[in-house]
C-alpha cells in the first residue's frame, strides 16, 4: 500500500462524508447516490436510480460497514483508510468489489444513453455533484479519454476507477478523479 492510495482514499472520503460530520454512515452512502441522481435530474424511481441505490446499499454492507472497527455504525477516516487497504488489496477483485456500482454510475452519468460519457456529462457529475473544480474535471476527462474519441466508453470508465482505487501512480489521470490530491 502506498501513501498515494491513502491520499486518494482521503479525497474519496471527503466526497463520501456527504454531511461533513467526519464519518461515513449508511445515510452518507445513500445521500451520495441521491446527490448524483439529483444532479442528473433522474427520478428516484427510475430503473437506473433504483439500481444505483441497491448497488450502494450493497457497497455499504459489503465494503464500508465491515470497516467499522468499533461497531458504532459509522466509519471514520482511519477506519476507512485501513479498510480500503484490506478490502481493495487485489485489483483482480475489482469486478466484484467496485464494478457493479461503477456500472450504475456510468448509466446514471450517461444521460443521453449513447453508452459513452462526454465531457459535459462528466463535468456535470464530477463537478457539480462531486465538488471537483471545472479545471480539474476538464484535465482529468481529457487524460482519461485514452482513445481521443471525445467520450469515455464503459471500458475507459472502469479503467479509471480501477486505477483510482488500486493504482499507485500519483501522475495517473485517475488519481485525481474525485478531486486533486496533494502529494
């Protein structure tokens, strides 16, 4: 495990602690999904929104809740960082650990349903809902669009999330997916 992953996890924690109280709870994970659903203008009862909510419930139950070392129903930064270090140690497990939730987010971000995320869609979700600056969104998007098509296909999106959660390269574009990390 590297210090770079800890910095990325801290950045992710800032976004996941939706209410800003210094801990992640099941409600924060739910609110995270609601924030993305609202930014997209999707109805909460829409199929994609329901899938996202179900995926986030599973993410809470299977990934985040087990990090709660003291059993208080909330996960602080130390517990989350240590938990990610344990849970996300093997990139081969990405399809089970992160992939399903990533697919839900992809479908939610892809507003026009063309199976690609364009720069405007990316900026709307990561900028407005994810609190990432416009400049950072533009730079990260351009770097993640590895084929230069002007959009991220599902494979590029998964590649970015896999690099974020499992990668150790501070210069990888995905290192700044949830906001610029300070090295």
